[in-house]
C-alpha cells in the first residue's frame, strides 16, 4: 500500500496564503507587462449626437487617439441632463479605459435636481480642461438700450416688461439670466424654450426681449443687425466682438459665475491611478498646444483650454459652489 504523507497544517496554510497573494498581484504584474493604454478607450458623452459636447468630443477623439496610440470610441449615453453618461463612467472600472466628456452640468445638476446618481466632486477624477465657449447677451433692436447699463435702467423702470428666452429651465442660458437679475436687482421674465433655436427665432420676431446664448449661434444675426449684442461672458472680450464688453466690465463688478461661459473637461472614475491620469493629461495638453487644432476650434467659436488635473478639479469645485448659490437664491429646480 502506498502511504501518502500528510502536509503539515501550518505549511498548507502558508501555501494557500502565498497562492492568494499571487492571484491578487497578477493584475498589477499584468499592467506592468501591458502598459497603458493597450486597447481602445471609451469616451462617454452624456448627450445625443450633434450637440456641442458631442461635436467637441468628435474633434478631440482622433487627436487623442493619435497621441495615445489607441482608438478612442465615442459612446453617446444621453439623458437626465448628462447624468446617465456621468453615472456610467462613475460605475466603470478605474483603469483609464472609460472617460467622460464632462461639461458645466457637472457643477449645476447637483443643485438643480432633487436626486443625483453620483457626486461629481467625489466620484469623478479630473483629468484635464478641454475648452471654453462664451455666451453673449443679445436684445431685439426695438429694446431702447445700447449698453447693458441702459438695459438695466430700463428693466428697473419697467419691472417684468423685459423677457429672456432660454434653452430650458436650468440650462446655462437660464442660469446666466438669473445671475444678471440678482447682480442688477431687476425683474426680468424667464421664458423657457426647447432649445436656443426657437428662442432666437422669437427674439428676431420681437416676441421676447433678449436671449443669452452661445456666440457661435448668433454671431451672424449680430453682424446683420437683426439683434444687438450688449455683453459677453468670460474674463476677456471676444476677438469676434471686440467692441462688446464682458459682463463684469459692463456692470463694473466681478461676476465669477460668468467668467467662463460654457466649459468642457475630461474626467475619469475617482480611483483611476495618478500615472494614468498624468499620461492622459499630457496627451491633452499636447493636443491643445497645436496651433492648427486651436484654429479649428476657433472657427467653431470655441477656445481651446489646457491645464493640470488640479486646475480642472479646482474649476469644477468653484463652479459647483458658485452656481449652487445662484440656484438656491433663485429657487430653481428642474425635477
């Protein structure tokens, strides 16, 4: 009869522990042998194709693919004002292969909505700023104002006579109007539309008094004299409208909520390793430094932006806090 020698219990437990440690360590060794990125990267857009966030993503994706040496696959996950796409990224593996094309709604949604599926400040990791786009305040030529100061004087003398067309409740076009109302202490009716296009149509038809909208959607009407531009968001004037002051200039006071206008940034799940974030940030900064790429965005009235992950994280926090004050003061809620 063959005798089987029993392994010492302590030795057996040691072998099992060693095997478990190796199993835990395997992903780390695999990553070392398979450096990032080694396969396609998903770039999630929280809106349907054709909108500004989607258009910008499709400008950046080929450049990012070239810089990283891997395809960038855009996935549109529309709904809930960008929250469905954001939730998908938050719940993805923190391996750098799922990224979010984030925008201003990351800062505004938490104060606008009764419930949020994630916390943008805690559940996402900032990777890099991407771009900025100014908004411009335009009025119908029949409104007796040539400057923002004159518009405010008219609004004070005629409470609720002025009406501001917005792209929807809680949209930046709406929130910017609330900032103006609070800063100037005036009453202006907010008229929500299903998008900027219908609002501009009614503005040019004289049904409403004013619209605060993206510069790219109205520069032609400004140049044709169908609407009159009074102020623009941002810290500096636009080269397209050098005679039009910023809101802060026109009001002679700081309005930090209107220092940027629309903005976009790249984000990853919160636990994404710093070396991966650093590699992504470096790629983005290389792209944004290319004169031809910056010029391509400029033709779309979008300003290329760049900076460290810390810059993007600080921007999100600042915008989050600033818009929370505006939204709470104005009592805005979209669900």
